[in-house]
């Protein structure tokens, strides 16, 4: 016991420095994860081919403090039917816009989303669910979003459960960091 006390007295400065470093690292990690960037793992194929099962992504949690979300962003949000779950889908329409799916294409405020560089214009969207019926345009409530999975055939999204409240927004997915063979920016 005397040996331990002696060792502690001789090394207490070093121990204190280690403890301080660990506490600071822990606090920084919590702050970064809470306000800056967070890692997520993709559990399903609803965003194929953009994201596949097992991809690990980084989500920018502060970008929407400086700008509004844009159509085409891959956003992470708290699932409206169970806020304990995080979902990722593509933002199709924002509050005040009218959205409709006709013949596999997305129309916002009566105009087809057709920018060739946009992922939205390259995908076929099926008319399914209560909020995705053909011939039934939907007006997105203020402070809400209409979102769809890139793999429309296998995605449970706004077509089924409606709109995502703006307060449920977590952030914008921006990078696949694992597996190494799939490292790339998310478009």
C-alpha cells in the first residue's frame, strides 16, 4: 500500500494531465456530435443506389442554421411516427410547395423537376400510399418537408406517412466514409 501512495505522489502531475486530456476530449466529442457532425449507419436499401446497406455516413448538423434545406438534399430526420428513429431520405418539396407524382416523375408547383444533374430527375417514383396517389397533388404544410427514398419501389417515405416537421430535421448527409471502397461525397 505504501508503494502505491509513493507512486501516486511521484506521478500525480502526469495522472492529472491524462485525466484532464481525457475529460476535454470527451466534452469535445459530445459537443461535436451534438452540434456539428454525427455518424450514422445505413440499415436498409430505401436509398439505393445512392446509399446501400452498411454504408456509414457523416451528417452535417449545423448547415441548416445558415441556409434552408434545398430540393435534392439527402437529409436525416427524426421519423415522424417514432422520433426515436432516424431516417434518411431525399428532400423533394418544402413548406408551401405543391408536390405530385405523375408517370414516375416529380412535379413541384406544376413543373416537372427536370434538372439533369439532379438525382430526382434520374429516378422513377411509384405512386403508392395515401400521400403519393396519381392525380392528387399535395400542398406541403409550412414548416414541413415531403421526402422520398431514392429506391422508390422499396421505400417507406412521405407517400405513406405524410410530411416531416421541420423541427425533426437532424442535418444533411454529405459523406460516405465506410466501406473504404465507397468513400465519396453524397449528392
